[in-house]
C-alpha cells in the first residue's frame, strides 16, 4: 500500500514511528505537509498538488494534524476523502474534536459521563454559572489551551469569580468545570484503535500540582483499567466518530468521567509507558479498513 502521513514535521516521534512501522510491514510511506498542498476543487475531478506534483496514488492517509493547522489540514484531508482515499480519522471527526464545547455537547448527547461543565461568554452571569456547576472549587479552562496551560484550579468562590472575570475581560473563551478532587491529580489516557482500547496509562501530577500533563511535570505509568472505564472510552471515541483516539478519563466517585477526546494522540508517552508497538497496531488496522473502504467515496462534511 501507499500510505501518506499528513504531518508538518517528519522528525516528530509519532511520525517517525508510523513511518518505521509502515515500512516494516512492506508499505510505501510519504510524509506530506498539509500547508504545502494546494487543491483544485471541481465537480468532476478533485485534485491535490504538492510541490509541483499531483498526488494521485495514495491508498490511505494518516492525519497527524496539529491544533494550529486544523482548518487547512482538515480541508486537505477532505479533499483526499473526495478523491476516494481512505482517511484513518475523517476530516469531520477531527474538526469536531478540536472544538471542546462541541465535543462535550456531543458526548453528553450520547450519555457519556463528564465533569459538570459550564460555558458562558459574558461576565454578567458568573455567579449563576458557578452555582450551576456546583460552586467552588472549580477548574477554569481556556478553550484554546493545550498542555495544561490555561487550566486553573480556583479553590474559593472569590478566586473563581476573579479568574473568570479576568479571562472574560481579555475576551478569552473559557469553560468552568466541576473539580474532581478524588482523581488525586491523576488522569487515565486510553488509546483507542477501531473499537478497542489497545493501551492505557495513568498520568500522575507532580507533588503540589493538580494537572497531570507530562509537559507540566506529570509522570506516566502502567495501569489496569476497569471494564466500565474501557466501555466509557470506547463510547466516547465512537460518539466522536474517531477510529484512532486518545480518550482522557478522570476517576471519580460516580465512575469514569471523560475530560477530552484527542484525534491525534501522541505515541511517545504511551509506547514508552506500556512497551507496546502501537504504531504497528495502527498500520495493521489501516490494512484491514482500507480493504473494506476500497471503492467507497466519502464526501461528507
Ligand atoms: N475537572 C477537573 N477535575 C480535576 N482535574 C482536572 C479537571 N480538568 C482538568 N484536570 C487536570 O488538569 C489537566 C489539564 O486539563 P485538560 O486536559 O483539560 O487541559 P489541557 O491538557 O491543557 O488540554 P489539552 O489536553 O487539550 O491540551 C488534566 O490532565 C487533569 O489532570
Ligand atoms: Mg489534556
Ligand atoms: Mg488534548
């Protein structure tokens, strides 16, 4: 097969591992920078050109679209879909996953457990918003934050009000969430391929910190998840329409709560924590699904 990895940086761990695994399994791989693709949108023959050449020969695309290039990256992926090329995760599902508000709305509609979450755009109703999510302590998050930056724990109502007002004053989009104290600064990353959790790890925040992000000094370790956690993670990925996903859960008194569903989950942390060859499992999955996909043109979205 000829597989394209839609990635801006060939040297990234995840991209490297996918290239290695695909080659090991006898496939041809090419890394494509979405921002260097230009497209011809016409009704009889959609085309993608790349550095002066037309891209016509791919059987499957692995999208590894960074958050900062979601818009254009998804447009390129959509063009591949219109050409009948199989995409490991579809453009519609990826753009959905990049919008935290939309994602949580979708998950709640499907009955997936999550921390009580409020959104508002004006500071006028902050008091009622806080009551709605159960009062302090609360976690306040910038919608466009990543790697734990822009995630604040407000322990008192006064602190919460000031932080929310400050963010809103800066015209930042935020959400306010019930703080799941009993998670103890840990979350669980479930790595999904198809309809299975193929690996999971626990990330524990460092002493004195509630954010478990590895970028914030958290540490990863192996964990056995419960059947309920497994079921929840699978349901969340399915609700989002993602074949490959990283579902982040918090362990709460009322069971597993989904924090977010990632459509380009990194391989480094999870491969190192579990010792599993996840890149090869992804390629194997593509071999199976591409065969089923042949001929079907996906042009949704
Ligand atoms: N409601 C909550 N209750 C307890 N802990 C939380 C809550 N929300 C977030 N955390 C902790 O803070 C960390 C960062 O939060 P979150 O994952 O929402 O933001 P982020 O990592 O910046 O976003 P992204 O993963 O999209 O980059 C989580 O991994 C978790 O450890
Ligand atoms: Mg996170
Ligand atoms: Mg994320």
